[in-house]
């Protein structure tokens, strides 16, 4: 709009020394128009909106950037640094934090302090921000560039159903990862591989009115996962242990990617199965003791597995040797025999690692010493005949010793009684006579 001015003047005839009257030029004021938002618009709380206007000035058309701009909402100044572009465009982004009725005024002033303004009225409607939280990945998790990572989040909104919420996963290194809608229960899930490095993972959620919310987590993605290493330290290979002896097992494990205590270790025997399972110490040591191994040659293995299933195994052989089994069948404990009586001793022996006939057999009396070393039969029978055992109480022991020196034994107590003396008869008088 241009303002028209009428200037009226008169000509007077004056002396040649009089000055002619001066005419003062009056410039028109600028003009401004709010383009967005429009009058009576409906905006929503919490959203960012572009306030856009267009200014013009007839006199300063070549220098529109010299115009000064003031934008107010209900009398409060916003966007204080806004300027007019050479094209006359005025731009201001603003977040309407509260629901309310709004009067927006945009005013421009030129260098002559001539001003113009425009205003619109509209409503800012209530709209709560959606809720969002990242459940996975975790900031202290262990992730590898050659494995997919599970992305899991939970979103909700007071006004909108979860399925209408738009969700974006992004990485500070790899950019936009995935866009999806939430499920009915608000769960969002997605899996992908990431490049090696430090990532800020962001989960953005937008409701149907355009309001957004964000959660983020920083994670470290390592290179390709590396296999752990493991080694059995004790016992040494091919050692032999008596059955029932407490045996200490120890090993050393290492992983180049994660702390050793996060590894899983399992000790197994080819005969007894699993011996121990658990986690190593922080220094990579794994140890336990057992005295319950069965007799035989064991292949003992230490297996180590990381959190992704990569594993290593170390094995060694060892022997657990059972003692021979010995039983005295006869005589019975407490039996009594006469002096010089032949006593038959019967027993039964066996060994889990050797044939009975290979065992070293010994029958021994606590009084008379060893009285038989005759080998047992292949079925385990062993017999010995003892003659002329000394009078008195005897502890009889049957022992069987295998090739490794392991021995089994059994004992009974018997008694050898002396025979009664012949009766003595005497006649007195020696030569009886009759009267």
C-alpha cells in the first residue's frame, strides 16, 4: 500500500533577492504479510513450526535487509535475531510449549522509522510428547562388526495408539538404520550389523500430530569377534592317580575381546561326563578338585566359550587306578582250629583294570607270616592251605596288588588251640598183695 500526499504551494512575486520555497519529500512506509501460520490455524503443543512472512518497502527495495523485524506471541518477543532476506522473506522457527490461544504479530521498521505490522490469531492445542526408551543395545555391551546387533525399544503416546507412531533408528556413524511402526504393545525391534567404532544410537519417535521425542545410547562396536584360547595346566598328561584320591584340575583361558570372567568353561571326562562348569576368575584361571572319578583312562577336556558361541578346547589323558577288590570266603571270622590241623583258606579277588590271574596274591598270618603267594585263577578264586600254624590268635590277611602297586586286602581273626594232654594213671601200691 502506498500513501498519497498532496502538496499545495503558491507563487509569489518577490524581489530578486528572495529564496524560492523548498518541497520536502515523504517516503511511504514498508509493508509486511504473515504467510504461515494462517489466521485461525490449529497448531499442536510441543511441535516446531515455521513462522514465515514477506516484507516490502518501495523506497528501500534494494536494501530490504536493512528492515528491522520484531515478532511477538501474546506480547512476548520470539526469534530476536530474525532478519529480512534480500527477497523480503522472513523466517522464524518456534516451538509452542503450552496449549493456549495465540496472537502472533510481525512488525518491520525501515531506516526512516516507518513501520508496518500484520497479525494472525490461532490455537495451540494440547499434545503430549510420546515416550521412548532404548532397551537394547546397552552402553556397556560387547558388540562386533561381524555380528548383527539387536535394537529394541519401547514407545507410547497419550493421544495415539502405539501402532500409529513412527519410529526411526539412526547411528552417528552409519546414518539412518531403519524406519518402522511400533507394535500394539509399543515394542520396536530390529537387527543389523554396524561398522567398527563408537556409535551414538538414536531412537526417534513421532506421533500423528508431528511431535517427537528421542532416546539415545553410546556403544562401542569392535572388529570381528576373535576365538578364545585355553590350556590345561594341571594335572600333567598321562599321570596315574589312585581311585578316590582328590585330584586338582586347573587351566588358563584368555579372550582378546571380553573380560575372562564373562567366558563359560566346562570340564568333562570321557568316562564321567561333565566334571565342572562355571566362569573363570578375572585373571583367566579356572580350577576345581574331585575325588569321585571312576577307574580307567580318562580323556579330560577343558572347553571355553565366549558370549557369541566361539570356543576352544584343550584335552589331556590321565589314569585313575582302582584298588583290587578282595574278599575272604572261608574260614569265617572267629573260627577255631586245633593244633596241627590243616586249615583251608578260600578267597575271591578282582580288578577293574587287570585280570585276576595277573594280581600278586599273598596270604599272611600275623603270627606265622606269609604262607602263600599262589596266583589266583582267572575267575578270581584264590586258595591256600596252612599247616602247623602256631598256637594262639591269628589275624589272617589276603592281599592283592596290581601292576601299578595299588593293593586291596581283607582280614579275619582265627584261633589255633593246643590239643589236650593224654591222661596219666598211677596204681598205688605198685605191687598190691592179698591177705
